[in-house]
C-alpha cells in the first residue's frame, strides 16, 4: 500500500531563526505523527540538527550534474552529506522561472537517485490546458519524461506530486473530484509504465492551496495519498491541522 504523507514546501521563505522556531513549534504539536519538510538549502544543516525522527528533511531542488565547475549549484552528494532524504524536482515554479524542462527534470531525478535521495516529482497543468481539456495527455507526457530510464526499484519509493499550476498559491484548490480524477489517471499510468505493485506502492500527493479547511475532503479520495503544502506549511498550526487531517 502507498505511504500517506504530508510534505511541507517552504519555498524561498524563512530566515534561519524563523526556521528554527517553526521546527520547534512543529515538534511540539506533532504528537505521534510524522512529516517531511523541504527547506531552503541554507537551512538544511541547522534544521537537520534540531529535528527528531518524526520529521524528515528534504531540499527543494538540486543540480542535474554530478559535480565540478557549476558555480552556485548544489549537488545530490552535498544534499546527502547534510542528511537530506528527499528533494522536490520539477516544481512548476522552477519550470516557469528557471527554464527547467522535462529533460532537466529527468536528469535531476537520476542525480537524486544516485545519492539515495527520494525524488518528489512534480507535475501539473496550466489553466489554459485545464480549460482546453487536454490536461491528462500533458500530465502523461510530463511523468513519462520524468521517469524515463528510472527502473522499478527506484520508482517504488519515489513520490509523485500532482500540482495544477492554477491552484498553486492562488487560494483556488482543485475540487476533490478534479484531483481524484488526475490521481487515478496517474496511478493507471504507473501501472502501465511499471506494474500493479509499483503503482499501488508509490505515493501520489496533491498540491495547490491545501489548507486545514480542504485537506480532509482531499484526503478522503481513494488515490490521494497526502499533500505537498506550500503557504500553509509556514504556519505551524495550519500545517499540523493538515497533518492531523491525514
Ligand atoms: P501552495 O503551494 O500550497 O502555497 O499552493 C504548493 C506548492 O507549490 O508546493
């Protein structure tokens, strides 16, 4: 069965002091639950030192190359050496603002896997594609490209995040039915790319304006295994309520 998980994506937010306070608040309210937080590169070391085994730490990006003369870039090995266990790859904000494409996304996934870091692979359509009705073939293309050359063993523990671009940071969430339709489609696609076991084992989480008020309905859907949470993950109380909803 697929693992249920709520993942925080802090994006380019928090100073180091704010990050420490947020982690302290999360630890206080987490109880028996667990979560993953994807923090800015600069916070990885400090956050890793103060979390306990209920909180796994991830990054939000990595370089598609292994090492060498790539000024300003961060490699999968560097992330691994700081204890990062997860990395967000192919977020629409990176595709839009930093020219990432299906090819770089695939290369980054392979780099992550080389260092035993679990990729959280993002896909999702624009508003135009949603309105044109062409969103499912588009998402199929993104996932096929992302997973090209990724074998079953590596795919099994990878996480897919379906994040419709029109719902990210807009306050507008896909309805539970809209999200479930795409999640079921992705599950079926994974079955055809790999097999039944892989499709059932992989977590498919939803992202896009997830908040305490809509989390429960989303999580009740058969193929929604959790959430990738942006804005609401910066508020400990909201984030904890979403985790509780799961
Ligand atoms: P949001 O972001 O929850 O602020 O919409 C989600 C994401 O981009 O991962």
